């Protein structure tokens, strides 16, 4: 159903959809029922779903003004978000995963915040967590002890990265980004990064602005502990995503201009990539021999990350794990770590 053309589109919310028939209705409902003017468009990108999600998207588009459906062959979360970005017409871009939802008054709060604090291209909000493993649970705020609402400006790239990441999850559903700024920056998601797609996008976009604004209210209710989610399934695939991000940054930094990144800024990027790598490497120390061996292949290809990052430094158990992987090799190191763990 067409939206009222007389109301300008202020917000474009991009929702990638893949086999989430049990959650999609709640997600779309949380957008459609937002109070205030219908100054938004909700772009559902059906990424080749094999359940009823695609048909549900079509039904929402037919009955809910402002909801748009795009169908495409399965290309992954990053590709689906890029499709949504190409179709977006709003002044502001918002991202929402199809198993998550918006708080009831989110857009009302966001409109007021943007009007009260103009002049920024990137706003970062709080978020709530909803435990999918406990159906009767209520959304609760995660601990964010370093979260300081208001403007933030810093010319130092590493400090900007630190500020963003110490204030919660790296996921883009925490962001409200000016579309014109995003288009000028030329930053998109890397489709070959099939796991943890958000952090390369964050690291690239943070290089394009020195200013952020932190909003003191939640933009998203994030569903944690959902069986089948990207964070909870197919551990070997995590290393495929890490290797793709590593390859993307190496290709960028190999250009004559190094993508505009100074050597110090490149070092910060590699530190962050390593911080993503090490928890997944340790998670691969499982009883299942087949999973360990599959992960070991990816871990071995990340050898240049072994001496980087903070995740495997400091605490004795992390230092021990790093030593086992480095000196014994991934297969033997994972076997020993799994033996000691279990």
C-alpha cells in the first residue's frame, strides 16, 4: 500500500529478512505502530528466504502504508543492507534486524533529539536486550558504564573507535546516520564478510567524521540467545567472515593512498580485527573434532593477527590460550584448550 506522498520521508529503516517467520511480524509491527507522523519508509529486503518470510513481506507491503518489499537471491546480511541503502529515500538511515524490534516511542524520541541537537551526521543510541531463551522476560538495558550522552568530537581516529566501542554493541542498529553523509563517504557493507558485518562498516565510516552524538534512549530492542542467529550458529563461518574483513582491509591499505588511513590508523584497524578474531578462536575449543578442525583452517590463515589485539592479553587464561595456538598450532592448540576446558 502506498504511503501518503504529501509527507516527506525523513527516516528510511532497512530490514534484511531471511527465514525469520516467527519474529518478522513483531519487528514490522514495532515500526508501523510508531506514534507521530508517517514520515518513514520501512524497506524489507527478503534475502532469498525459504520459509514464509517472503510471503509475509509481501503481505505487509500490501496492507501497511510505508512498507516496501524487495526480493533478491540469497546474498547475506551485508548484501541485503546494501540493497536497502540503494533503495532508501529518507534523510536519515536506520537499520533494524528482522528478529529485533523498536521500542514503542523510539521515533518520537528520535525526532525530538534530532531537532534539539542538529549539526551531526551520526547519532548513536542506547539499546535494550530481550532474552529469546526466556519467552516471558522483559527488555532490559545492558550495563554501559562508559556511556555519556551528548556530543563527542575527537581528531584522533583510535580515540573515536574506542569511544564508540566502549559504549556498547558494534551493531549498526544502534545508529541513525544521515543518508547524504553516508553517500558522500561511499561506505557500504562488504558482502563477503558473512559474519559480524557491522564492524568493518563502523571502522570505515568512523574514518569519515570526527563527530558523534550519543542519544540517551534506546533505538532498538536486541533479541539475544536466539537459536539459529548468526551469532549463535556455524562457528567455522565466523572465520570466513573474519578472513574476508582481513582481505578487504589489506586490499584497501595496499592502495597508493592506503585509503587515506595513516600507519597509526591502520594499526588501530588491525587491533580491532584481532579483537574480533580471538574470542572466536577460543570459542572453537569445543569437544566436536570436526568443528575444531574446520575452525583450525581459518585460524591458521589468520596467523598475522596472532600478535595483535588485546583480547588475548592480560588475563592469564587468555595468554595461555594465545601461547597454545601460537606455539602448538591451531589444531593441537584447540585440542589442548578443549581438553583443559572440558
